[in-house]
C-alpha cells in the first residue's frame, strides 16, 4: 500500500495493526508488474505452443486431403478412360449398324430403280401397242 493510503486509513480511525494487516492482505493478493510480465510470458509461450500444434495439425490435414484428392483424381482418370473405351465401342457398334442399314437401303433403292425402269418400259410398250391398235382401227 502507498504511504498516503496508510495515512488516510489511520486518519479514518484504523489502528496500525489493522492497517498493517490490510496492507499485507493487499500485498499477498495484488499482482505486481513482475507477476503480470511473468503471466504474459507464460501465456505467450502457451499460445505459441497452441499455434505450433495447430500448424502441425493443419499440415497433417492438408497432407491427408492432398492424398485423398490425388486418389479421387486417379479414380476419375480411370473412369474417364473406361468411359472413353465404352464410347469408342458404342461408336463402332452404331457405325456398323448404320452401315448395315445404309447398305439395305441402297439395295432396296437399287431394286426399286430396276422395278421403276421395268414399269417405264412396260408402259412404253403398252402405249406403243395401243397407238398401233388405234392406228390400225381408225386409219385403215
């Protein structure tokens, strides 16, 4: 306690023993600048420890996540390769089927062209025959 505080307490009617006991109590309960500095350094050290532990944990999590991401990338690449193979197989299969349908259509078109040519010849022959008949009937 400061000297002015002791004098004020004595002036207020406290005895010397009471003031001394109160001063000792305050001294035992009050923190000094040195106590505060020690606490500050201790807290700083604890915070530093927590920071380093968190840093280590973060690095560990980053490493684990990196490994998982690499695993997922690898799985995606494998799936991409497999799907590419399946797509190529489907393209080949569909190409073969389209070629078969195209060939059948070409054959049918060729057959229809032949039949149409035959019909034209038959119609021409029939028309020539009818003209000859009319000529024979009406002009002779």
